[in-house]
């Protein structure tokens, strides 16, 4: 006898509304925080349908180095966060609201750039 699992429509709609990530691509990345340049080299970038993105760098051994996340809030505005320290795996340390300047997202504390 087969049994069927009923899935509430709200769950299906919620899952369907989450934008899919494209395959990561390598780009030229730059990250400075509080006046310190932390990243100025190629990194892996995961872009989302709404223009938000995550970038990740790795050390020579392939371990996580820096992670940053830009979450779009408007055409030229976003919220940014990063992992806060080298080697931490989650971008949960806030950098605050940022505005777009060309290929970069900036505020008084940070500059985060992704170049082709």
C-alpha cells in the first residue's frame, strides 16, 4: 500500500520563491575593511538572481580565507557582511549598508569589489 505525503502549499511556494544560485565563477576581488586591504586577488563569486552575491577566497592550502556577502536592497544599495576574521566560514559579521560605485560596494568602513 502506497502512502502519499501531503506538503502544505505554503512550504512549496516558499521554496519556489528562493532564487537559485548560478555556478560559482572566478573574478577579480577586492575587500578592504577599516582601512586594511584583506583581499586583492581572484576569488569565487556566487551570484543570485536579484544581484546579491557571495565571494570566497581560499588560502594556499584550499581552506577558507575570507567570505563576504552583499544582499541587494535596491538598484544601487545593499547590506554587506563578511566573516570578520580570516578562516571563519560564515559571513555573519555586519559591514552595514553599502552603495554601489561602479564594480564596488562601499561605505565609510568597507570597499568590496568584484571585477570581470
